[in-house]
C-alpha cells in the first residue's frame, strides 16, 4: 500500500525540525486528552455526506466510509447520507454534516448553500471558498491579484490557436478541466500536435478547459487545518516524467511520499506561509489542501486548492496529521468539532 511506501520514506528521510517535533509532542498529548474526555452527545445526529454523482464518486465513497467508520468507532451517532440516492431535504433531520462529498455538488458551493439555507453546521469551507476553489481559473486569477505566484495559464476553446498557446506558455503543458478534481481529465502535452486530443479529453468533463505551463521540479502538498500549515509533503510518482494523476493518487502503490519533504527549514516555512496566504485569499475555512511546485531555480508556484480533501488510505491529509502526532480518529473528531 502507498501508506507503507510513505512510512518507508518517512523512516529513512532526514528527521523533522525542532518545531515539528514540538508540535508532535503537543498533539500527542492533545490526542490522549481527547480520547479520555470524549463527549459524543455534543455532536447530536451527524450526517456523513459522501458518494454523490460527480466523477469523483468512487473516491468519495472510499473517503466517506473511512470517516463514517471512525466516527462510529468513537461512539458518535453518525449515519451515511448519499445525495445520489436520498432527497437532500432529509438532511433537516440531522444536527450537523461532515462533508466528504468530493467534486461537483459537494465541493463547489452547492451543498454548502443548501446547508446554510437549512441552518445546519457543516465541516469545511462555505459557499464562496468552495465555489472559487472548484474553479481553477478564478482561483488562479484571485491569487495573481493578491500577488501570489501561480503557474501561468490560458483558457482553451475548440477554436483556440494551438500554436499561440505554445508560443505563450511553452512546452510541455498540462491540460486540465477547470471544474474537476482528483486530476480527472488531465493530460501532459509534450508536442504541439498532442494539444487537440488533450483538449478533447478535458472537454468531456465540461466546457471550461485550461492549459497550464508545465513546471519541471518537485511537487508538494500542504495541508491546512485550523488556519495552520502542517508539515509539507513531497510527492514523487514512480514515473517522475509524468504527474501525480488519478492513478498515482488512488490506485498505484509505487508513489513515494516524503515527510520531512527535503526542503531546508527556511524554504519549508516560506512554502507554508505562501500556502496559508493562498488558503486565506480564497476564504477557505476549517481544513483543506494546497498543491504547489518548486521549479529547478527554486521558485515556488501554486497549482490549486482542495477544499474537501480525500480521506482514503492513499490520502495526504491523514498523512500530514500523522506527522503531527494526530491519528485518524483524532483527525476526524477534530474536523467534526469545528462545526460546534
């Protein structure tokens, strides 16, 4: 499993800096206190919303099942709620919602708006941040306006002059659907004549498609919980010439994850600060994840934000939390407690 691979890398990489060690000690003590003083009644009846009808349904089913099992194991009155099979108005019967509904419908402001209308507390970001975060182009435009470095990009249509795109952004390129997550519909383009097919793949996921400059270098993800950036994770697909695609994220067992990430202390703090600024700029709340690259010259580039990150065995939020001394049960409890 990827988690085994990750553990191997954690054990054989350099040790964390003293700040991380201090956090681990504090969080381990906090976890112990939480396990010894749990008041499950404060949550009332909890709907763990997952599944749905988006292209990320399969990932959501895995994430949600893990969260549901964790909450139930801790004695919380938690129930699975799948909007694909149930009337959304049935959520009125619950006291709060743990949202693990990845993709459209759950991560784009739609569910957030319904729950706000029903006056039901929910985990994670609200309408604005969710809608922005699901739109890669508007997120990047916002970051640019805030002076935050993000990889150059262009919007594409069927009438786009492909040569002009290459002239502007260079090669390689990454072609992405604007409103999808989990790397769905994405293609790396190395040659001009590959662009039309890559566009055709992406446009199957929706009309909005973008081309983004390929950043050659190291890929990182930064988990943010309670307005704090957790230890940075470096991702390394088995095929380093490719990218961290859907298969590498959820199916393969040969992707490597490094905590510590290999950055020096100053660079890691800089990347954490950049990611936290990006998170705040979108008005994200509670928990989430920022993806970024470091080019060969050492510059950092923001890629995108995830406002409902995965919680599967391959997922990065539990991995970062573990590096802070927080086990999966404590993580799920902590995220749910943000709704109180």
